[in-house]
C-alpha cells in the first residue's frame, strides 16, 4: 500500500471575457464560405468569447482567473508555494515571465513561479507536474496552476484551411492543488507525444528563423499549417489511438477501468469526434459538457468543463472524471480525478 500523500484540487476559478463572436459573426468573417448553420452543426460553435479590450491580455486574464479562484474558495494567496503558469506564449509583452507577474498581482508573495508550455495540453501536463512536486518535496504544500489564452488573434477567417481552428477563443483559468488533501483527489496521469508534428502548425514569421520586417509584417499574425495534408493524415492515424493509450494508462495508474468513468472532461472538438469518443467509452452526452457556447479556450477548457460540470450537477461527490486534452506539437494527455471526499 502506498504511503504517498494524497493530492487534490481544493479550488478553481475562471475568467471569460464579456465579448462574444457568434456563429453568424463567424460566417460573416468567412465572407459566407461557411454558413451560420454549418458553423453550428459541423464545427460545434454557437458562440465563443473573444478579447474585449486591453484588459483581456493573456497575463491579465490569468490574473483575473487566479483572483476568481481565491475569492470563490476564500483561499489565502500567501499559502501558495508555487505557481505553474500555463498561459500562452502570445501575451502582452514578449519575454516576460507570466507566472511571476500573476504571482505579484494576486498577492502570492510566498510563492515562486515558472511558466509551463505544452499548448492545449498545458493544464494536464501541469497537473501531473504539480502532483509529482507535491509528493516529492516536503516544503511544497500548495500549487496554483493558472494562465490565460487568446490565440484566436491569429486566425484568418478567409483562409479555408484555418477552419480547423475557427473555435479558438479567449479566457483564463486557475486551480489550486494541495498535499494531504481530503477531497477531489488527482489520481493517475499519462501523456504521449508525436514529434513528427512539432512544426506542423505555427507562425512562420516572428521568430529567429524569419524575424519581422517591413516586407513580411502582414504575415506575422497569420497562423499556418506547414503541410496540411500530412497533418490531417497523421492525426487521423494516431490521434484517437494515442488518446485512448493515455486514458487506459491513466486509469491503470489509478487502479480503475473505463467502466469506472462517470464524466468526460474534454476540450472543445468537432461534435462528431466528441460523440465518437463518448460512444467508445460507453458514456452518454449527459456525462460530459460540450463547449459549444465557448469554443476552444485552449488549456483553460479543462477548468471550464469542471466548472460547468459542477454547476449542472453532472460532477458530484463520488464522480470519477477523466480529463483529456491534446496540444499542437503534438501531445495527448489524460488525468483521472475522483471528485468529492477522499
């Protein structure tokens, strides 16, 4: 029997901008190439939050989510030992450390901070890191995972290939994990990476390979697939198998099986794929939350699904939750959480 301390989620919070882009707005942005109905039915987007002004920067949205987390659960920021920031690289000022900025703004002055980046897998990756740190280091008792996301800024709605990313949205999320927790235990996690897709989707301009200049500035904010045919082919071959490898291994590490899953916490994907994964796990649509009113808020989706799942009563004491995500690069991940008293 393991004598390792329990680690659990003791607080969480969100920030969602008040400005939304509807399916009708998206259709208009594509110059009618995508109809409003097709965006709703095929892409699964009724509406999505987008930045509403200067206060909706990546770091500031992380701050707002962190403050919401502290306020909701009346949590003293001085108890936080470490901040793992999962905010995106696209932020107010390049080369600034988001975690250290958030630490100061939320009053967590006893903490040290580090930025962690794995794209839309960052939350689950950070959850694994946080648990491992809490178990291994006697001096660490509380870790906040926090960050903001607004990669929607890079979308060119007139580029038909970009429809794969039309759901990108904006927001912030936070959660706090503690050692010796008595509730909401974080159990096993597992991640799989495929380096053949490491540069499959990127900003071609703006890095050291092609710095911004007067000639290429118009391309500096236009995200591109470098080889869309290979990208689609490779994802079709490996995505679902890798996701189920992660789920199976995370369950095995938790001493559970697929039959034990009560709720699937999953990022926003196309409706057909969402339903296919539910069917494969033997789950109903009422055992998950489809984020069609939010789109894809990157690595914040996991906290968003948790929050909405609790509000709707889908997640309650005793619920076994499988949290899964995938991040461009490409990485797949799963983590198992048992909600309620330990």
